[in-house]
């Protein structure tokens, strides 16, 4: 079996389908969250464009979400939150700070 790229979008070569994970309690941005991982929103940066629009659909501190997919060329992300899926641009996702489950 030949090596293939990790499905989380990190670009690492791996023998497994998904070799990447998020350490418990680690803070990261939504753009860094691997496919299939769950995390809770800690903070939405004030410089984020359309901040009110995203708050209206539930992207606010305390909301749990799950990364469903990364677009093949890295532009869009699909996340599941509050029983719905939504797509957002990676440049918006870097302004959303998350914490993996198990954090203090």
C-alpha cells in the first residue's frame, strides 16, 4: 500500500486514513481543526468580518462544533453546529479560537 496524504489537510504523508489528532485541552483556530474533530468555541476575534452574521447562526463562545470537511484546495470549510452544517472561508475561520474537549 503506498502512502497518501492525511485527510485532515495538514499535508503529512501517512499509512492511516487519519493520523492527526487534537490534544485534549489544546487551543487552536477553526482553520486548524482536523476533519472529524470536535471542539468548543472559546473566542471570536473582534477583527473578524461579518462577526454579527456568524453570531446569528450560532458561532459564539460556548458552542460545540465538529469539522465535517475541508475543500480540496483549502478555500472552504464545512462545520456542523447546532444540528446544521455550514460552510465558511478559511480566512474567517482563523479568527475563531477553539478548545478541544477536556480542556480546563
